């Protein structure tokens, strides 16, 4: 702005620096940024090709344990019960970014019901085991939503493959809801202002999802952990505030340009 006041005949590029943005990987829907979908394996039971291993909320009308869809991200979730004949079940996520946050839904059906509510799973990043998550049912029948099971905010800003994996001899019930990953994108592109009489282009917003909030560098977390980014459920108010601030900045810049142009006529 000082350069504009002192040298109105020099080109000026108004640039707003890039910022860290969280993008959502839903369990069922495509990643709005990349178009990728979570890959689940295996597709069916080894003894019955028509029996699905991983079931989405819409496929689980006959499931004994089914979380409330309205409380899940985008009203979707995908779950699988692991038993030893399966040997291995996985949910594979691909993303480009410097941080990843994995959110599960946790069930707490009593063991006396004969239903599996315990969670035992490992996490692999680019082929390497980077953590695990374990939950033992408390027998209350209560579901816990937005449970941050894993976070890592110290990744190289690059392409990554993340795996939620269960294997071994213990029964486990995994309900994947969504993940957030963080990368850097410009918040909006800028105008070029030259001599009086030139046109001013309008900035455009490029943010795709919720605002980033700094988290711990690496953690494998339980339901009570507070080390988490602002989830999309609670980020709407913050996102609206950011949008208002950006709009105010645009209006101020445009008004200042008009004022300077009139002074130099």
C-alpha cells in the first residue's frame, strides 16, 4: 500500500501468502481436491464371495452395530469386523500433504452380547508402521464420534499412502469415518495494478476445506485426546469468519485503488 501511494505508475502485485489448509477424505465420498476414494480390502469373505467385509452405512441395514449416520461426517461411515480367517483387512488413503489426522467411530457394546466392539489396528505410512490404536469396550452401548486415533503433523510435504490395518489373532471392529490432511495452497490470487486507467482483477478464493489449527507433531491417540486440528464439524464458524475477513480486505483494497486513481486524474 505504501508503494502504491508513492509510486502509482509502477506495477504492484497484491499477493496474499499461502496458508495451511485441511482437506477431508471421507470414508465413502471422493476427495474433493483429488477425486481419490478410500480403497478397502478385501472386498468379500474368503468363504462367501457375496458377503462383504467392509460395509458402508448404506449397506449396513442388517448390521448389529450401526452408528447414527447423522452424527458421522457427511452422514457416512464404513466398518468391518476382523476375524482370523480374513488374515488382514485394510483401508488405504492417498494424499499429498504435510500432516494427516485419522478419525474413527468407537462402539461400546458389552462383551456379553457376543458382538465385537474392541478396536485393534495398526497404521502404516508409505509402507512403514507408524503407530497403532487400541480400544476396549466399556460395555455402555455408547458410540463415540470424531475419535482422533492417529495424527502426524511433521510429514514431508509430498505424496503419501496411509494404511489402516488389522491382522493377527484378535477380533476387532473398525469404523472409519474420515481423515483430514494438510497442505499449503494460496488463499487467494492477487491483482496487478499499473498506471491510472488500468483495470483491477478480482481476487479468488482457493481454500477447499476447514482452516488449519496447529497440532502435535506425531501422536497415536485415544478418544480423550485434545491434540487435534479443528474438525470440519466445529470449523464452520471459523471458516465463516475467515471469509468475512477476506471479503473486507478485498473491499478495502478496491476502495483504496479507486481513491488513488481519482487523485491522479
